[in-house]
C-alpha cells in the first residue's frame, strides 16, 4: 500500500528538497504529534515514537491546509491527489505530497501530480487568527492576559517544540508508512474536506469530542471521544487544534455550516443557561414569566431598548414567557451583546428554539452541571470565583471586569483541557455558594457565573461573559435582616470599622445607627482599658454584662456594676478605677510592644463588643416588639372574652 | 394608502405614531386627537353588541378633505387610528378592519415584551416592520 500510495502520488519523498523535508516533517510532526497527544517539549521521545508511527490527524492537517489560504476546492483536490483520501489517513507520504501540492498551488501551478515534480518553494501557511484564537484558552490560562498576542507567541512556541520533535523525526524515513496504524475510517476523513469549507466554526460547537491526541498510541482515533485525554496539559496548541477541529467535524455532521458562529451556543454555555433557568424556574419544561425574566435580564445592565429587542428576538412565540430554548437564546444574545457583538437583525438560526431544542441533549439536572462548566475555569479565573463567592455588593459591574481578563478564550480548548484537570474543589466551591446565592439571592440579585460563558463567547475578541453576579446583600439601611442578626461574623467585619482607638469620647462610631450600641460602646470603651490586662476574660465579661441589662439607656449603670462586680471575680480587686490605674502603670513599664499588643487586643475586644452590643440591641428591639404584640393580643383577648361569656 | 397610523393607549396619549410623510406628523397628531372623541362616541353608540374577539372596528370615523380617519378599539381600550388618503376611495371597511386586526395582533406581540415599561415609547422593530408593510400595502 505504501508503494502504491507512493507510486500513486508520483513524486513523494524523493523530490523533497532539504528545506522542504525539514519543513514538511516539522509540519507533519505538528499534526501527528498533536494527534498522538504530544505532551509538549518535555517528551520528545514519546512524541517521536508516537508520531513516527502515527498518521497526521485529519484535524490539524485540515487546519494547516486551511491556513494555507487556498480555496476549499483546491484543498479537496489536493487531499484527493495526495492519496490520503484513498488510504483514509494522512500518512507521511500523503502529507508531504499534500504539502507540495499546496506549495504548487500557492505558486500558481495547477493541482496536479506533475506540479510537484518541479522545484517548489515551501508552502506558506498563514496561521490565521482563528488558529490563534483557538489556542487562546491555553495561553490565557497561563498568562492570564487577554491579549491575542500570546496566541501567536504560543504558536511560535509550538513551532519550536515541533522543531525539537522533528529533529528526532528526521532520522526516520519520511516514506515510512504507519503500517501499524490502522487507517482511520474513511468517513472520518471524508469530513475533512467538508470542514475545509467550514471556516470559522472551529471553536464553536456543541459537543466536545476532543480529540484524537489521546494517548501515545499509534492509533489515530479522531472519533474516540477522549474526554479524558484533554485533561492533561493546558498548553496543547495542537491539541486544541485537533480538538476543535474534530468538534467541528462532529458538528458538521449535525448541521449545515452556519457562518454565524458567535450565535452558536456551546455545550458549556448551554449548561450554564440551563442552570440559570433552573434557578429561576425549577421546572425545565415550563416557562419563565415575563416579569421574572425581566428582573433577571435587567441585571445584565443592558439598556432597556436593547433588552426589549433581545426579547423580541428570543420570544419566538410572543407569548410573554420564555421557554428553555427561548431563554437560552435570550441569554446568549445578552451575553453576546455584553461582549460587544452587535445584536443581529433577526434571530440567528442557531438560536432558534427548534434548533436549540433539537440540538441539545437532555440536560442533566443536577449540580454536576456546575462542575462541568466550572471545571473549565482556568486558573486565572480563580479570582473571579472568589468574587463570585463573596456576598459583597458587587453587581453587574462584574460584567465588564472579567471581560477584561480573559478574551478570545476558546471555550472548546478550555473545556476540554480543563475538564478533568481542574481540581474538583474549585467547582464545588463556586457551585455551592452559587446555589446558595441563587437561592438566597433570588429576591435580590442573581449571580452569573463568569467562567464558561466568558470562554464561550470568545472568538478572540473581547470580553467574556457575565461574571457571576454575587449576591447583593441588603444594605444596612434596610430593615433588620435576621440573617445579619445571626451572623455576627458579618457585622463583625463591618463593625470593625467602628471601634475607634482606645481613648475616645463617648460618641464614637458611625455604627449601624444604633444609639444603643453607641451608648454601649462608650461604656465598653471605658471598660476596655480596665480589662485590657485580661483580654479574654474581659471579652467574656462584657458580653455577659450586656444581656442581663435590660433597659438600654441604663446600660451604663448595670455595666458599671457588672463590670465592677466581675472584676473582683477575675481576681482584680478594687474598684474599676483602681484596676484601671494599676494595669496602666504596669503596662507603661513594660515594653511598648506589649502595649501595642494590648491595644490590638483592646480593639478586637471592642469590635466584638460592638458586635454583641448591636446584636443585643437588635434582639431587645425584637423583644420589645414581641412584647407589644403580646400586649395587643392580650387586649384583644380581654375584649373578646366578655363577649363569649355572654 | 395609509398615511398615518397611530396607536393610542388607554390614557389617551399616543403610544406609537407612524406617518408617511413624516413632516406632517404634527398635523396628524391633531387630527387623530380630535378623532378620539369620535371613536368613543361610536363605541358607545355601538354598545356592547359588537364586542367580538378582535375588537371593535367602528370603521370610518370621519372624512376630512384630505384624509379619512378610521378607528379601532381593542378590548383594553387601546385605540388604533389610521388616516387614509382620500384619494384611495376603494377601501372598504372590511379591508380596513382586517388591517386593524393585523395591527392588533402585532401589537399584542409587542406588549408581551416585559422590558419596556408601560408608557415607554419605544419602537419595537417587528412592529415597525409590520406597520410599514401595512401602510405600504394598503394602497
């Protein structure tokens, strides 16, 4: 077969000049090395072994061919001529012949076997932006920047790596045919020419069938959905090529080529949308009403006209409610708009509800979905995860923020690379607070996940998708939030601002408008220095002193008394003043370091005091209210009683 | 052909105005405004008998020298008023009413959009397109 192939190709290896040989083998190594899952420059031997025995996967090959910027038909002819179609795979021979043909065509010669018999310049391959885009996810993870330049540099890196590889391969005869490798099935190859004409859809697909580079096997199995494979290293430029390419091919089988790739919802995105839908409406098969959707989408901070336009587009049946595919379409449009895509005139075909419904598999309605897309978070988005998990008041301002961080992510690359790689704890952490945020924040604001959507929207352009909108907590001005009452930790941090440095006049803090706390704090302040010597017991003393003191305004006295009463118990005899006097001289006598330590302790105690004081005041207010209610009820009872008696 | 189409909401201010030579819009405003009374009058005259699912179509409200004014009322008291060029006298009430029904349908589609607050005067594009098609078609 090899001879026949060689013969059929006509020229083949003997006509390769030195530079051609070098270039071709390098290119072949790239394509094949990626196919065999070349793990990078660190393992030249494995890659050599692998690529020596392997064929160039059709994925990178097709990419390469496309990068030559020849028309699709020409590429078809070339692939046919070089015999790859016949044998069903791109062996070295076929590959080299193809490259020569490409060079020939680029020189203006017709696509024929005879063309390559003459001396030709090297074929030119423009690494198009798309290729760079696809690899963006990888450099983005590494560099964490949004610039597109990293793509190109990483490409160069990959070239360098292949240089290493190809040096090893030069020892092999280029005519060596991968006998060991069974031909990839012809249908697989058939898709290659199809995808030639399938220009931009590379990075946008619905199913990730990552790639043949799985394993160091000599087998090229582009069909094998080796989702486990992708998890290895992030820097898989070639892998991403193949991956996305095979994904395209998959997609191509599913649908005709849509030129509007930004409107294609990827699997990750879709899962995210579905989760959001679920958070709004537990039943996936029912609708989201208009008002609910309005609240939700208004958080995206798009202008109302834009939102209404998006609604127009997405609500296909104009029923005022969004079904799941409609919702996904709307969400996708919003995300696109946030990333700077102009809104389309009409609903793109990929966003049509029928299409969405048909294309998407049955969703798995569990938190595993969170894992799947959150796993794809690159490391540089950890920070955003933290943002998401925080419950601070950050809203859609987060939208633009992550956009700046990661751009041009190829979601495919990311997802496949990170699917297994990212540790699970990361997804779970965002998953749970996200869930809780969603559940809790339902009436407040919603958290959008930043991750997958950001990558999803990348085509090497701008900003990513909405970040998770962290839960918008109630402002302090709002009514008593019981959550806050029972989370002293939160107010602790807030009241951390309150406590002033030790010697302060009795009107210290900008606290939560609690005069009670203000009244308490000064007393605590007065108490604090006296109890500074025993910080911990002091801390316990003060809280203890508060609950027993009922009337708030009279706290001074009870606290005075209680503090004074407790001081003897803590083995500090004498009145408070005496106690305060004594520790102070001793403190002064000691080094200033201890003083500072004491002061910090004082501060902490004060903070704790403030917290507890506030808590106490709030509880007392509630108690008052409850008392009042009780009184009212008793009155009612009194009024009713004589009636019933009669 | 229809020179102007106006959608007037319940509070009697125009929600949507579209007129084909645009510069006469103000004039159309006044005409339509005055015709609102006629709409109400006709509706009250017609009584409750003709409340069908598609809304009341009093039809020709008033012929002026240049235009004929047709009106239509929906169930929610949204009125559609259209001015038709008097030169095209071949219109019949049924045609006008069917036009109004189409208008009504697309109006309901527009109102399904939750985003614009009621009272915002936005111009939904689908509605626009449909109106344009109606206006040019009703020749």
